C-alpha cells in the first residue's frame, strides 16, 4: 500500500525545533544538560571561592544563599537528569531493537518543557533575585513572609514546568520498554542499562506527582494566599518536608540507578565478560527502587517525628545497603577473570566503584538516627551526597558519554584527553569532598555563607576549594574533547570498541534515522555477543525489508512549552503587574499562556499524524533474509 | 594501562587523608569527635561502631578492586575471550548474608540509642528546664522554673540534666551544640521538640544554628556555659536583680526610647528581642563578635568595641537581621550606650 | 503502520488495540493513571493532615450538605456507567450508539460540575473561602483539582464526539475513545474517595 500524504521534512534549525527522533532529542538533552552543568559548576566554583578562607566577602550573604540554592537545583534537575535522559534517548530504543520510543511527540514535549522550565528558573538571576531557600525550599523560609521577592516563585514554577517533562519521559520509556522490544527479547534478556532505565522510569512515575502536589501547594500559598504551610493559617511546616522528601528520596535513586546501568554495560564490555549475576542485579535494582520509597524520613531525623519513626526509618535505610552491596560485588566479579581494557569510559566506571562505595558507607552511617543528630545539616552530609551523586552519577555519566559517543556522533572521543579528564576530575573530586566529612564532624554546619577564624576549618576549606578548581579543569578538558571531536570525520564503525555485546553496536555509527533496517531477532542475553560467539557477523533479521513508517516532526511541543513558560510569568507577577481594565494583568497573561498550550493540545488531537514512510530505495545497504 | 605508579598515585592521596583522620579530632568545645557530655559520647560511640564496620567493607572492596584491575588487565596483543561466567550462588549468598549480619550489629545499638536519647525529662524535678526559642538570627533561652529570660548564652549547672524544649518564632532553625549533643530542629507553632543533654565539665561550648534560615544562618552562633552549682545559683539570683538605667540622662533617654522598645534589661523594656541583662559578661556580642582583651581575628574585640561595632552597623555584622535600620543614634548616644552595656555585668563565678 | 489494519474493509474487534500505536496509548495511559493516583493520594494526605485546622471558618460537619453531595455522586457515577455503554458500543463497532452514549456522559458531567460550582459559591458565602484556613485551602485544592479533571474530561470527550461524527470509527479514533473512557472511570473512582474521605468523614463530629 502506498501513501500519498506529503512528507514534511525540515532542515537546519527547524529540524531541531520540530524533531521527534529520539536520537536528535538525545543530543538536545545533551546540549541543554551540558550547558546547565556548566552553569551549576560555575555556581559551585563561586561557592568554593567564597569559602576558601574564613570571614570572606567575595559574595554577599544573600547572593551566597542564591548560589547554593541554584547550584543544587540546577545540577539535579537541569543537568544530571537531562544528561541521563540524553543517554536514555540515545541508547534505549537501540538496545531493545526498536525504531523509536512509544510516544515520539511526547518525547519532544518532554525535552522542551524541561528546557523552558530550566530557562525560566535561571532567568531569576536577572530579574531581582534567584531562589535562596535551598534546593529543598523548606517553609516557612520559602513562604512570602520570609522570602518576599520572586525568587522562590521562579523555583516553584520553573521546577513545575521542568517536572512535567521528566514525568512524560518516565511514562514514555516505561511504555517503550514494555511494548516495543524486538522479537526474542524477553525481560530477562534485556541489557542491564535497559533494566535500570525501566525501574528508574517507574520511580519517576511514582515520585514526581508528589513533587507536583508540593509545588502546587507552595505556589498556592505564595500566589493565592493559601494556608498549607502557613502556621498562622493552621498550616503545617513539617508537612512540606514530608511531601518534598517522599519525592526527594526516590529522586536520588532516579539519579543513581541509570548510572548503575551504565557501569554494568561499560565494565562488562571492557572486561570481555558477561555481567556476573545478572538475575541478582535485576532483582537488586528492583529492591533498591522499592525500598527507595520507604525511607524518606531519614532526611527528617531531627525534625521531631519521635523515636518509633526514627527507629523504623533507620532500619529501612540501612537495608538498602544490602542490594547495593550485591551490585558492587557483581561488578567486581564481572572483572574477575576478564581481560580488562582501560579506555576512558572504563576508567570512569572503575573509578566509580571505590568512590561510590565510600559514599554508600557514609550513607549507612547517616542512617543511624542518633548519630545523624550530629551529622545532619553539617558538611558530613554534603560530603556524603556529593560522593554518591558526583562520584556515582557524574562518573557514570562520563563513562556513558565516552562509551556511547561514537554511536551518537560517529566519532570516538580522544582517548588521551579522556584520560586527562578522568584523572583531573577524579583527583579534584576526592580533594574537594573527602575533607568535608571532617569539617562536618568538627562542627561546620552546611549552607553557611562564611565561617569564623580559629575554629580549625581553614585548611580543609582551602583544600576543598583547590579540588573544586581541579574538577573545573577536568570538565573543561572534556568540553575541549567534545568540541575537537566534532571536527573529525564521522568514521566510527558499527562496533568501534570491537567488544560490543548489545544491539546498539550492530548498526552504523551514528545510527541511521530509522535505527534498524530490519528489526533483529534476539536469541539470548547480550544478543550481539551471542551472535559473535556463534560466528555470525551481525544479527538475524526478524522481518523482511520493507518501507519503514516514521512519525512526523512537529512544532507543537515547542509552542506548548512556550505557553507554559508565559503562564509561569503571568502567575508570578500577578501581584505586581496591576490591572488592564477589570482584568488582573498577570492572570490574563497566565491564561493566555495556558490557552496556547491547551490550543496546541487540541490541534494535536484533531489533526491526525499519519507519519511518513522511508522507502526501501532510501535505506542504506542490502539487508538480509528474515 | 594501570601500572604500579598509577596505583601509588591513587593510594597516596588516600593515605594522606587517613593521616588527617587522626589529626582532625577538632576543638574540645566544638567537635562531635571530641565529645564532652554523655549524649555526645553515646552518639560518638555509635559513630565509631559504624565507621569500624564500614571501614571493613571499604577495605575489602578496595582490596578486591585493586587486585582485579591489576591482575586481569589486558596485556598487549591479548585477544583471548575470557570464560563467560553467569554467576556463583555461593558467593552471592555470602555477600548478601554478611552485610545483613553487619547491619544487625549496627542496627541493634542504633535502635537502643534512639529510644534512650528520646527520654523526656520535662517533668523530672532534678532536671533544669530550658525553653529555647529560635529567631532570625538569635537564640532566646527561658528558664520557667526560675522565671528567667536571657539570650545567646545558656548558663547551666555542670553535671545536671538539661531538659530542652525548642520552638521557633519565625522560620525553622536547628539547635546544635556539637561537643555536647546532636541537634534538634526548632519548628514554628505547635511542633515543639524536646531533647536533653548535660555538661559534666565546666567550660564554654560553641553552639551553631544548623538549618538554613536566611542570609545570616551561618552567623547564628550561641554559647552553652557550664558552671558549678554554686555559680549557677548565683547567676540565677544575679540576673533577677534590678538593673539601673544609664547614669547620663541623655544616654538614658536614648536608651529608653530607642533600645527598650525592643529589648529588656532587668524589669524594663520589651520581650520580643534579645534580653540585654548581663550582656557585659557574655562571651560574645551578637553571637559572633567574640569578647576578648587579646583580639586575634577580625571578629574579635573588647566588649566595648564589639558593642560599639554591632550597634553602629548591625547589617554589616549580620546581614538581614531585624535591628538594621531600626533606629538612629548620635555618636554620643552610641558611645554612651555601648559603655553602659559593657558595664552591665553579672558577678556569679 | 496505522491505517493498515483493515481486514476486508471491516474494523477488527477491539479496534482500539488493533495497532501498535493504539496499544501504546492504552498502556501509556494506564501508566499515567498510576502517576495520577500518586498525585491524588498526596492531595488526600495533605487534606487529612490539615482538615482539623478550621480556624474561624465553619467546620466541615456544619458546611457540607449530604443530599447535594449524594445527587452529585449519582450524576457522576451514572456518567461512568454511560461511558461503559459507550465502550460497549465501540466494541460492537456501532458509531451512532457510541456517540449517543458519549453525549449523555458529557451532559451528566456538566450537570455534576454545575452542582459543584453552586456548592463552592454557597460555601464562600458561608465564610469558607480559599484563604480562610488550612482546612479550606486543602479542601478546595483537592476537590477543585478533581473538578478541573472533570472539566478537562468534558472538553476532551466533546472533541472526540466531534471527531467520531466527522471521521467515523477507525483504528485511529478508537483508541482515543477507549483512553477517554479510562480517564472518566478514574475520576469517578477518585470522586468515590472524595465523597467518603471529605464529605462522609466530614460529617462525623
């Protein structure tokens, strides 16, 4: 059957604004996430410069609180998660033998809402003040009484909009992994990275709505004078903590599980060995995800919940160490007996293991509530979470980027620069954060603009600052690597590491628009490796060659996100922009913004997208018998 | 390629840091690693247990990792495909069961300690009750048993159990005296919290605010001063004695109209801001300007100098505090009031 | 891919599941409802935590009128039943009956909303406004969010009715009907919880 609808194809900027192709969306996430990583990194450097000596006045106290708030918020929501989404988008459909995700249009919408949410949040720097109540935005500090300027409004609305994107992404990858695996790929034949993303997506689905409610309540308190958290109106400030952390704790597992998946892929590939204990790894990942919802109040040990709650949450938190430990040993034993090659990707993956374990054990220390009464809100906690987030997640992202860069861009990153990146970043990281354990135990609280002289904090803070600069150097080296690689020819082969085990290494680098000319037939776990060991050059196809149906590009997600962006401004400034006639200007702008979004949704519903076909003669090379 | 030199490069910073462990016990009046009271000691004991167990885990993981990456690194020209191992049941059971056992070893004392440290001494006749109210950016201490209100410095009898009840007048803060006990948050409205501690050794212990509460969160220091019982009784008596206003009528007039509308001395003045009775005897002004006749750091000075500096420009000392721009004083008034307050001492030691 | 599933020009049984896109949409929507469950669950928790903080406003047992709430419940539950009839008609491939039952569903939904708007208007005049207390803020947010979901559903189903009458019942329009039906059932279930937790429990002094 042929179709006579016109094929809409864009090029240049319009191509990128309208793309629904997961590979391009992955690159968009990488660029935007990378940009925000630099912003967050700059904020971190400014923080460390302020703290390099006691009673410093490099920045004012107000600015400092804005810096720490924006550093945390930007790094978690606008850098780490989007970089993970970049890898998810670039890799998952390829690893399961699919041609795209289940909802390509929504995939694009997810990116643009994240992007505009992030832009909205960062505009606050230029419009009278960024949010300054910490990334945790505790009330009453974050209420209008004590945070009268619009900073926290930007936090609430920016995150709300960006959060929509994340939720959409979670649903998308769940449906993709459930419904669109290639024939023969049962759940227990999926690569570990796919499993990790599957469970992460479930965590996203169940954790983000709690944040949505919390942000709505805070927004209503601030903008519509509601009384959720306002004590004089009967509200409860501890309620915010519960809602935030019921989201917040699963969030950190959302951050780390994909990194675990990446480590599994990289270590396995560069040891030339299959992952040790695959089924336990799957089970352990599920257990970590599940337990992750049971432990939120360990962030609230000092809030006054009472001994029974504190005891229960201590034990539950300690339990997570068990499945995590299982994974660490499985990685070590994957390398045992293997043939280990230390590419840059593998340096990061191997460096991850001892570093993350250090972060994990301080986590178990924190889990003991009475001890936590000393650690909480001190630099000990700052050290712990940077060890697991930077030493865990960021190392994982660097490993994943080096590993999958050829599949995304057709070029391998320079290995020498990669090694320099690793060592500067690795050494800088330990310098920055190891000493912070001691600072906390010696009595230095966190989120303090400056510290007094003579308390014993000076030398370690100086070391920490120098380490941070070194991390900055490492980051710049990576950037230089990425940029210089873009000038090289796109000549990476299908399987540039030569030891690829999974389906993404069976297709050209970068992947063609349609991914697989013919959907592959999966005959076992590590599908490609299995074929290699059986003496085949590639996969057996599961279908004959035919025209490939592709989803149409669309500009609607871009406009839907702009609509939300405009609405955000309208709500925020409703109390400042006066009236036009009988109408409040701010609310009018908000309604216009929402109508743009809703209008685009209506258009999407009414106009059917039949997609387009790539005809057989447009496909590369010859293909094989199904 | 990993070789011995790179291995050493990895270990050296780690070893250097370990040395810091031994060196960094911290100040006696500030460090959680140097506990000076039974509560902090119990918490430190739990920390030591946890770190011992965790060090064991870390050493094993590090040893295995280093062994594996050295022993199994790919030599040049080696193109062999290693044996693909699916798993090993025995190993997997070992590294599931042993961590569980380790967690039980840690978990039992943890739960015991949780309940031990949650004991409520608010009705104990032997305990000294102190109601702690946190403000942006100062600490109020009320002793209901004696009808006393003071600020910034909590005088306590050595060895006695101090039963604390915390609440906040504005945003969330957290009450932390690391050398004596872990912290407890102060919440607004009805979410009052209780904790207890004691300080068997006399001395001044540094207290910190441990919950982000605004720009001067890091400057919201307070002191806990442990004195012998006799001194404590003398302090209780001394602080309740009537306080004379400044002798100079011009200074007295300024003091009354511009200071006592918010602050209190003796039985005069308002309750909403730090009580100034005996401020001349306190260890610091505004929590962070340390009173000393031998100033070493930029936040130190004589009592008079600190008071002068604070009253002249509180915003420069503690950004965002509520005293900034609240009043106007002439130079004479400023000097007179600073002098008066520096002489407002309490004899009890 | 999408329009290829005609067998001899007839629609397959369960047309909403005949294409991969349709199956994806249904799965995706189940997942979305999982997230919505957490959303409403959190809203309910907030309401339960704050429902005693009445301050100067009227307490729940004086405010709520069970007869009105019962009528609203009857309307919404019936509309859920009619949406079941609609999906029945979908599986019988009867476009006319399908449209008819969807119209009845929408009308019942509109009636529900009118009652709820009247109810809120009445409360505000009784001194129970959005900003009155923590109880009132959480009440209006919870029940209001539900009402907003009903309103969205009404607009959505109306648009589907229009598409069905213009394009007919196809493997493209069928999943839209099915998914909207799932949505409508979901907000009905949420209402059952609201009726119980807010109104019935509110009447207990």
